[in-house]
């Protein structure tokens, strides 16, 4: 047997460089790295040696560089991914939040945090967590609940099994998610005679599981028995590459559809059968259909509580749930009729079995009325008052094209964009599984790396911007252009509205309602400019629109700051969302809100 003598770190990097995606490119496009003790000597040396084969990028924060990697994988519809490495200790634990984000959203990313010495000779090494009762525990054990696969590389030959297992998980359409290979720092530097065949290039194909015939027949029967079916399209449609198949299915059988946050952009908003979104951030016309639907056909959706209005929006008597999902865990939720299958394959087979079966037209008039409503919300303010978020979205929408891609993650904007944004096919990217503040700037950078021909627009509030903004400097350094629309409403506006809606007093959300000795004044223009970005302070909607046009030709990120009114919500659409209200309070407003809460919970679909 021919062998090659390499350190474990050199072997890992060499192996990753020859793992191929279905399109013939590397599956692991590159490695994000912040070096420290624990990865600089071992992995750092190996990455330098392979820098012309697999690129290494430097981030400013371990969590946010991982967000960039996750956004890249999401934008690539899980067909490609990135790796992220850190030192031990805080460098590693900084990535745990990002791992949880990837886990919730079922997205592939390879975490390679440095770990303690396998030899234990220098214990306790700097930054080492010591468990008084378990010597095998390190800080990296924090990753275990938030990754799909965890392994600790404490011998150089461990990578012979750990690496293929890692890629198996990352390319499995059903169990896809993050992987953590905790890499002991002395093991990284140890040499081993690796079989040469281990480094033979390999293509990782994404499977398309076929449906069980009995489940398929039951699904077809359920659709034929329905009178008012509604399709709920989730992220699984995109990951399956089933966008056109879904549209063909809907048009062939005349079934209206709505899209979840993860599924939005699967079908162009101008399609007449597209009725927007369901649930808490649902369109008026979409939620009307949801309330009348006797069969809800979920395609690649987890049926998260925002989609279902905390399980109150699908309220027709005797309604049934048909769930087409690649994982049985999701397909069986809420006593659904399950169809475990790849979305594209399932839709094709169901359509063939339905033949010419078609349903009556939905209420297209309600759809037209909805867009008339949002046109009014989009209109610029006539006076000198601060614009609402809806008016800012309207301005951005008017200056977006079919190549524009809007993205966000947390705060006011995700809900407002879901209900209001008119997404072209492929023009929407929302991290709303974990809704992680601080994902936005890094995520926009990752999306632009994945889709360089797209006009990437990042919508972010001042609260999320303050959480994590340092990768703006990384994007400037790397010459990655995108547009940031930073809406400054002086605090956590959406949570302030939620606080008041549940009877609470405005408290600790807006900056002026928080404890302070000195009034807050954050100069976002100066801050973004200090990191090298193009920056514009828009005095109103007209200046915002002009800045949007100018940003399209920029070669580095452009940040457009605009002051907004924190008080108004979207102004249309939506349903109830369960947020528990205190049962006992001295506040009259809380007690009134509790009555509404108790009444709403009686409408919940409690079957699990």
C-alpha cells in the first residue's frame, strides 16, 4: 500500500481540497480562520501550504465568519459549503451560536475548533475548561447539542473515518446540518503514514429519495378529496431545486400557494396563484386562504409557529394536513398525512397521478386588493415625519430589479419583508429559523460570495447592526460589494411593540426607555465609514432611493443610514402569535392582554 507521510492537519486540508460537489467544483469552497493557540501552528501551517488550492479567509469574529459560511451554504441551496476554524477556548465557544443557527436551519458548515492537548502533558493549558468530574470534557463539548455530528480528533488516524462521516452528514438531504470536528492541538502536528488512496478525489452526490408507494397513493387520495387545498412552500423546495416543478404543479391543478420565510422566492411574486405568505407575518389574502383551506399541503416546511400562527391560522372545520418532507420527523408533525420524499420527485409523481384534476379558481380579487393595500403602505410620507419600515421597504422595492436579493435575520425587518416584499424568484434570503441578531452583515457577505451576479441588499436595524458589524471591514478588505440599508429607530423597535402588545410598559428596549446616565447617540455614519465602507445618511425616502441607485455600481459595501419611526408595525396582514402573558399582574394592561391570550389559545390546533 502506497502511503504519504503528513501531519494530521496537512492530511485534513489535503483531503478537503479534493472533495467535489456535483458541479465539479470543491464542495468545501474555502476556510474561514481566526488563528490562535490551538490552530495556528497545526492547521495554520497546513492551510498556508495549500493556500493556492483551497483559500483561507480571515474574519474579525468567530461567530460572524461562521455566519458568512452558513449564508454561503444557504445561498448555494446546500450544494456547497465552507469550513470555519478557531483557537480553543473563547474562539471555539464564540462559534456555538452559529452552530445552533445552522442546526435549526438544517444548513451544512464544518466547524474545526482547536482543542486541548490529547497528551494532557501541559494541562491545564491556557483557556482550558476543567471539568472536576470528567477529564474528557473540553469547551468544545458545548457543540454537541447544536451539531448533527460531533467528533474529537485525538489521534492522527481518526480523520480517516471522521472526515467521510462529516461530509456524509453535510451532503445528506434529510439529516443535513453542521458538523464539529474538535481537533486536539498536538494531534494536528503529529505525522502519520496515510494511504495515498485516501486523497483520491470524490464527488458527493445529493440523493433524491423516492416516496413510499402507499404514502404516495394516500397523498393523491387526500388531494382528490379536497375542495379548497392550499400549498405551503418551505425551504425544502429550494434545496430540492423544485421551484419550477412546484409552479408547474400549482398551475396544472390550479392550487394557490403561499411561501414560508425559508421558502419565499421559490415562485416569482407576480405569479397569479402566489398569494404571499401565511401566519403571523402572513399577507391578508394568504391568511384568508389559510383559514378556508380544507387541505394544507406542506412542501419542505417545518411548520414553524410563525407559519401557522401558533397553530391557529389553519382554522377550517375538519381541515387536514399533508406534509411532503424529506425527513420523517417533519413529515409526521401535527398528525399529518406524511409523504417522506424529495420535494421535486414527490410533486412530479403526485401530479402524474392527479392527471387533469383541477380545482376552482381562488379569489384573485383578494390578491389584487392586497397589493393595492401594500401600494399605499409603500408610499413615501408627505410631511416631515420619520418614515415607517414599510415606507423604507417600498423605496427599496421600487429600486430593486429581478437580480436583486433581499436578506435579513432579526428584528422588525424579517416580519415586514415576509409580508410586504415582492420577491423575484431566488430573490429572498431570510435566516428566520434562529432569527439571530448579527447575522445580517456577515450573511450578506457570504451570499455575495456565493452569488456574485446578484444585487445583494441587506436590511438591518440599528439593534442588529450593533450586535455584530465587524465583517463589514472584512467585506471592504476582500472587495465584496453589497448594499446595507440601516434603519435607525433607536433601539429594539419590534420587541418594544411586542412588549406593549402584551400589556407591558415600554422598558429596556428603546434606548430612551433604558437605564442611562448619558443619552445615547450612536453615529452610524462615522462608524461604518471608519471600517472603509461607502456611507450615505439619507435624510428621507427620496435620498434613500438615490443612494440605492448609486450603490449598484460600487466595488465595496455601501451603507445607507436612515432614521425611522419605531412605533408602527407593518400595517397589514398577520395573525396571532403565542407569547405567554403573565396570569397575575398589577398592571391593568397586562390583565386585559391576558384575557385576549386565553381566548386565542382556545383556537389552537393541539394535535401533535
